[in-house]
C-alpha cells in the first residue's frame, strides 16, 4: 500500500484526491472528540470498555466513550444499506431498480439516506435511555434529551455526507475509509495504555505480539484466498474471423461476505439489550442479561456460542445474496462459456453452489474465531486491548481495497498519457 501511495503522489490529480481524502478524515477525527454538552462522559466510558459496546466504540473511533457528536458513527448508514440489499431479494421493485444502472443506484442511495435518518433517530433515543440508567445524563429533561438526540442524528448524517464526498472527490470507498480511520486512530493510545500498566507480564505481551502478527497474516491470507473455477469459451467463426476460444476463471473467495456477517451479528446481539431499556419486564431483562458478553468478569459462554452461530449463519446468508450461481451459469451459457466437464445450465449452477458451500464454512469459522479473540485476550490474558481480530480484519480489508483503488487510478492515468 505504501508503494502505491508513493507512486500515486507523482500524478497531480491523484495526489489532489489523496490530500482531499486526508482532509475529510481529519475533519471526521476532529468531530469524534467534541463531547455533547450536558453529559458525564466518565460514566459512559466505564460501560464501553468491553463487550459489544466496546466494539461500537471502536467503530466510532472512541467517540462513543466520550459521547461525542459522532458517537453513533456510520453504523446506521451501514445498517440501512444492508437492509435495502436484503430487501432486493424479496421486493421485485428494488431488484428492478438495482438493475437499472446509475438511475436505480441513485434511487436506492436516496432510500438509504432516509432510512439512515430514521435509524439514527431510533438508535440515539435508545442510547440516551440506556446511558441514563448509569447516571451519565444528570439533567434528564425534554430540552436536554432533545438536544442530545438531534446532535447524535446530525452527526451521523454529517458522517454519511463526508463519506459521499470521499467517493466523489477522493479515492473512493468513503464509508470504509471512515471506519478504517476510526480503528487506526486508536492504535497509539491502546499501545501506550498497554505498556503503562503496572505489573504487566512481559511474557504475555510477547505472546500477544506473536498472536497479533499471526492474526494479520491469517487475515491477509483469508482475504486474498479464492477458488478459481476454470471457464472455457467456445470459438465462433464469423466470415473469415474467429472469435472466442479464450480461457479464464471465476474467482470464488473464501471470505465472500467480508465483514458483513460480523456487523449483522452485532446488530442482532445488541437488539435484546436495546429492547430491555424500554420494556421493564423480568423475562426481557433476563434474556438481555443472558446474552451479555461477560459474567463476573469472564466471557459469557452463551454469548460466545450465540455470537459464533449467528456469524456462521449470516456468512452463508449474505454469500447467497451477493453471489447467485443460477445467474452466473445463465450468463456463461449466454456468452458461450462453460466449465470443462460440466453441461451448461443447471449442472453448472449446482457445481458452483457446492463449491461455494464448502469454501464458505472455513471462512465463516475463521470470522467467528476472529470476532471472539479480543474478549479472550481481555478476559483470560488480562490485556485491555480493543484492537482485536474484527478491527484487524476490517483494517486489512480496507487497506487492500484502497491499494487496488490507487492502482486502478494510476493505470487509468498511464493509459490516458499513453494514448495522448
């Protein structure tokens, strides 16, 4: 990635896009440090150090622990985008819009913005009532509550706008880069707090460093790992010319769904705790406590098992939505392509489905292990370090994708100069 950035700075237009992106990320990090008035942030910080709330604080770049303007982060927009993507499977109108090119994409993005506004209002209201139980909001009256809810919602809308600015005038992947900046910005502080601990066992620190390096290598291998399905195109003779006959492949990734299963699983795990704040029922409270990440300072086995099962289920679910073997088989048959040894059509679709099911399982299990690794390090090795497997998975994935974006920008400019 460093080499791609150095090469990109040699071209003025690409350099301007990089500098614009850096400026937007700086504005985003500045807003993550502005605490909302009328809030006792010290009470909130105690509740977001571990568990799912700690992961949300990580995605917001520490803004949730300070109850800053950007406390909700970009999660409402991501949730809205995922919901619309899932609805495309069951609502024909949305599926038709998705196939209408740029016009349909703009319509779906507009729906996502309105849905983001509703989700931000809902989540900010739930967050206010949640932290009220811990005395984080001393003056709990209508004016203060309204100010906090409006500020949190406006912060989410501003983040969404900043991400779109990066997509238009920057190097692309605005939302991913905002999450990347949130995660990376916390690394120095986490390392400083880690080494300032008194009585820290340096053997465990060395073991932690080895585990971290191993995680990074494993994440890179999983992110880049793919199964290449060979495809052969038949030859066509038109007049005196011969067309087709090329050999290519269909890349099926081991981790086809990326980090989306983690995000979906986190949303489901947060739902009982959110409902429990509004329904003072003993059964609801017991159900929410049963899904708590920790019990008496140790990781909750029910939480770990439920979280892992949800990640595996959502990995298969999201993979089935993003990759349709029937459409792929039909497209191959339409353009004269076939997989050697298989008949075009249903046999090809069944073959792709079987391959995808087999390679998705190890990828889903890897995601579950990565997601639970921070809690294991914190609870059993007593290392309060939130930069765990999930954040490394996101950071490495965004870094690799950003590198490809820069390389495509360079290739496009080089081709333009060559043609001139």
